[in-house]
C-alpha cells in the first residue's frame, strides 16, 4: 500500500509541474521532462551537486559540433547519456549511415558565459513555491531544468551563428531530461524529430508511453509490438534493428568449456531481482564447478546494493568493459531483463534471461531461453554444458524474432533516405 501511495504522489507532482509555465520555457511540460528526477531522494550531497550543476550550466558548456557535408539534420547525443559509452558507440554507428549531418555530442566542459542565469533561477524558485516538496528537492529539480535550458540555448545559438537551418533532429531518446526538453522544443518549431529505441521495455513503460518524437526507430518486431500496445501510433514506428549491430561482425558461435557464467546485473533499481538471480546461479555454480563473473549495469557498483551478495563471486567488472568483450570471457550470459539479451541473441551468442516480474520478455510467448525457476534455469544451463543442439534451435528462433532480416545499416540508411526532410 505504501508503494501505491508513493507512486500516486509522484504522478501528482508530475502533473503539478506540467502546469507550471516557467519563464523561458513556455509550453514545455516540465513534469514529463523530470519524470525520472522527481522520484530521486535528495539530501545534502545531492543539493551540493545541484548547486554545482547550476554554476556549471551558467558559465560553461561541454557540447562539441562536427559538421559533415551540407547539414540540415542534427544528430544529438545528450548529457543525459554522457556516461553510457555503449550507447555512444551505437549512436556513432547510426551517424555513419548518413552523409550530411551536424553531430552534437558532449566532451569536456569549457567556459561559455550565459547571461542572466542566476536571475532566471530566482524567478523559477518563486514559481516553485506552490509545490509541496522540500527546498532541497526544489533546488535539485530546478538545477536539472536549468541545465536543459542552457544546453538548448547554446545549441540553438551555435546553429544560428553558423547559418544552419535545422529541418531534422535525431536523438538517442526523447524521455530523459535533456532529450525531452530538446525534442519538445524541436516539435514546437515543426522540426522532423526522430528518436532511437534506447532500451527494451515492458508494455506500458514510460519510454514507450511518453515518446514524443514524430518517428520511433524500433529494434525488432518485439519492440514494435510492445510500443504499439503502450499507445504509440503504429505509423510512427519503423523496425530498423539495434544500432549496436550496424557494423558489429556476427560472432561465429562455438561451444566454450571455460566453465564460467557471466551475470549482467540491472542495478540497484532492480536489486530484488538481481539478488534472486545471483542466489540461483550460485547454487548451480557450486553444484557443477562453475566460476561466476559479474558485470554491473552502467552507473552502479556493488557497494550500492543494500546487502552483501558477493561471496562466491570470482570476478567483478564495472561499466568500462564492453558487453562483447565481457561475453568473450565467459561460456554464456545470464540477465534479468537487460536489453543486452537481445544484442547477444542477434549476435549468435548464448544468453539466458530470468523472467522475473519486471522482465520485459516475461509475457511474450515468442521469447526462447527464458526461465522463471531455479529448476528451469538449471535445465537451460545443462543444455549448454551438454552441447545440446536444441539450444541452438532456440537461439535461432530468438534471432528471427528479436532481429531483422536485412542488415541494420541498410535499414537505417533506407529510413533516413525516405523520411528526412530535404
């Protein structure tokens, strides 16, 4: 009951924020933009970070611009995903399917003074007085809005200064704070907006239900089905494959005998299911003499988990290791609902997924190589250990459903040729 009340309060706060018309942010649905921020717990540490964010946004920027050909298309990778190197690599590959574009990506911060920054903060703070939230949370939310505002103004100023008339805008996402702000602004200017599928979600997930770009580029039939059932107009969705696979050579499958299980964890936001998964795998590993390697979700570390579940784990890897390099170290991979499951399938690699309550593949009967219980998990593991050819048949069924017949490079290039405004 406590969780339901909390969710209700968050939705109520989001709608209150949507009704506030901040000076300089007319017609921006602030609550939608801050969806992932309003549930954050804000203490003194976060407040200090908020102040630093305001100062940094007021006097500096970290976006760099790369012009290719005669661009009227922005390829935008925002600060919302600055630390996600795997997403950035995939984004870079999408850019290569075009010839004319201006790429905007974050690098190191530089001094670039934005006038009246502090005055704006004071105005917004007054407008936030009606919200029944603590002063620290107000400061935190305002700092995020200020960052989005300043970054958009900087990009706009650059385009104007260089005579670039933007007709198309492609971004990794349209629901995270910076991305949402930019896409809302671009939509107001009647710019042709395109967003890439940046994760694999359950039906009804915010990433689907609040996608606001004109076009949504989905990885597969599975993604399209979930998006349509979430309310995205089918005419907006185009299946183009995962950008991670645009140029990645297909892995030549072979049975490994290293006796190492690779675990991909989801982070503390799904801690309960990570813990369940680790416990199940430990039992199998001890019984059959396997080692366990763990790769943490980007941005999370083992010390952030509330309990210690790491006894018996042989090696830990942070987000700095590539998912394919990690896969090369182990016999097979296991996750509890990661997008990586799809990438491994399409790449001819063996991965198993724990069909826990929040797993996006849980209710889809077309998904192979999933398990709900320790017994089902052990059956799949032993299929691999015994080099059962049936396992490869299940892998191929997954590939057909989660991938595309044509290469992603061809599909992205074709989409851009047909749908970019010239």
